[in-house]
């Protein structure tokens, strides 16, 4: 009972670390992409690539950190689905940009460079599908883990029965 409570607390703490990390990084992204442009920042691929790499590495640090804190691979799977699908961009626009999403192409995303077109509708579809598939994978992994385990009482009974014979 106490062990289950500890695991639950670790899971909540890990999820909290990841959620706080996403909020902090998307706020930083908003400051760079909104406030700094107001002060005359000019876009350049030179600084943008460096910024993007650091941003992605920090996202990964929060995902892996939440996993290490919670010690649950399920949380890592969900965090990676969130990060790799680019769902943090929806958080950026939904939370920090007042719910105003760009009407045109999302040309800053790797998906735009891969497919030649990427819009809010594409991003929502990818985010929703990845956040549906990831929990499904988690559920399948849990079912496989439970299927392979016998309850402790049944194992003890089988051992006791084996000793009596």
C-alpha cells in the first residue's frame, strides 16, 4: 500500500515536472518570437538553428527527467509523443498567444520542411493522433505485463502445493 502511494506520488511529480517544463519553454519561445521581434530582432537561420537545437534538447531533458523521477516508461512514451509530434506549438499558441493560431503555413516546423506544407489543421491532427496512439501503446504494454504475471497469492499456493507432493 505504501509502495503504491510512493509510486503514485512519483508519477504525479514526474508529470508535473514535464508540464512545468513545457509551460516554461513555451513561454521562453513566446518571449523570443513575440517580444524580441518587437524590439527589432531579425530572423536569421544562423541563430534560429542554434535556438531550435537548444530548445529541443531542453524539451528532451524535461521528458527524460520526468521519466527518471517517476520511474515509469509510460510517462516517457507520453512525453515523447507530446514532444516529437510538436504539440508544444499548440500550447504556445493556445496559452501564450491568446488562442490565436497562425492562419497560414507553419514554416518553422520540421514537418513543413519534410512535407512542403504544414498548417494548424495538420498540427492538430498530428497532435491528437499521437496523443491517442501513445496511451494505446501504454495500455498494450500494461496488458502484456499483467498477462505475464501471476498474482502473489497464486504463486505462493503453487509453491506450497509443489512442496506437499
